[in-house]
C-alpha cells in the first residue's frame, strides 16, 4: 500500500525520474501506473537494483537487510521504510522537517521512521528544541491500513458481517461476537485492540518499544522518558495520538501554542479545534489540536493526527529524496 502511494507521490511532486523500475514479491502479476503508463512490477532483481541511482525499499525487514547495505556499499542511495536499520547507530533515521542535518553524503542507507512516532516527532520537535521535553506519555489510535491490505480486508469483512445484526429490535446496542481474526490479533470491527506487534517479556509491544527508541534518536534525546500504549482501532487511514509532554520548565500556554504554530510540517487547530483521521487522511501535513495544560505545572496535553501512509511512510521517503536532490548529492552515477 505504501509503495503505490510513493509512486503516485513521485508523479504528483514531479520528482525527476528518468526511469522507474518497480518490483514486487513476485508471487503474482503486479504493475503500477506512472505518468500515463502501466509498468510491470516483476520479482526483485538484485542486478537491476544495483543499476539504479536511488532505491526506495518499501517491504519487510528481511528484504531490507538482504539488499539495503549491499546497494549502499555500491554507491546507490537507499531509502528504507522498514524497521531493519532505524536504530543502527551508523544509519541516519530522518524526518526532514526535524533532523535533515543527520543526512551525510557517505551514509547512503537512510531509514524512515515508524509511522506512529512520526506525528509526535514532527509536532513536538520545535517545542523540544526551544524548551526541552523531558518525558512523553502517549496513547496511539492506529488505523488498520498500518497493518496492510489484508488487515483492511479483514476489517471490511467483519464490518459487513456484524452490520447485519447491528441493532436489536428494541433499539438497544447489541453485544457483538468477537468474530474471526486471522491478520490482526483480535477482531477489529467495532472494537479497539491494545496490541500492535508482538508482546515482549516486559509486557510492552514491539510498536511501543519502537516509538520510544526512535523518538529519542530523531530528537537526539537519549535520556527522554517515554511511556506508550499502542492501540489498533477500526479507522481506515490516519494514526491519532493523545500525548502528554512534560517540559524542562513551565511555559505559558500562549508560548507553547506559538511554537507549535511555527513548527515545520505541522498544522495546528486553535481555540479548542481538533483534527480527526477522516479529515487528515490523504493530506500531507501532521495535524494537531486540543492543546491544554496537563496534570503537572510543566505538562502539556496535545492531540495529533497524521496520514500513516503519507507522512508516516511514503511522503517522508519522497521528502528525503528531495532533500538529497536539493543538496546535489543525488544524480546519475
């Protein structure tokens, strides 16, 4: 799903593609549309990848590990959307609006961030630089598209099945059966599932660990305390976060609002306004609203929404490539 969004973005943003070479798993016939042409997407060919100037890896960790380092060593720029290299100290983990300075001409393998963390990574970046964020508590409400096409199919199938028994004759809301879940850990239709990824021995999920570790790296804040609960909800696209940020010092709410309003890549709703996943879906920026005081004198509460397929993945990769072009690092080899 991210790959198709990326191809569409490259066309919409007029990225200077001389030749597009799309690849797929090879398990079936696949093709993509680009600039009015239908281009076949065969199984991955390592030799063809090595002939490219820029490779976007939008696949699994295993595929990234098999191809990313080898291609970078041969001088190919590689922008990887998997989690394989995000925490590797030698690999830049980049959100261009936040830490484009992490890019280096001799580090040709570049990691894109977790789609859940991206919204907070953008929204809190200027606040962190100006005041200092010491602690983050957050709960995510993650769209089903983040789990892939098969998970969306499961949501739609379960929704159709449950809609046939949506209301009892007397108007009371029914107790719905759990339904069958094959892709996600529990039935997702009309439900909320507090598990994204496998659980680790300490009780945290893989997603929760990723959010904490990647936010520290993106912000350059190794001592940042992060507590997260990741929840899958039956929305289609657009991850939402409820975040509580404890600052290094107390600041007036007006000062915090002014910083958020100036944050690159962020669109802030004021005076009690707020974004929702349906409104943010298909749009490029990160959206935020409901800025208010938290429980402590240095704590701020914020609601954040971003399209997980765009800024959370495909758009961020395209922006990294555009930054390489701007610096004149990317060109025919």
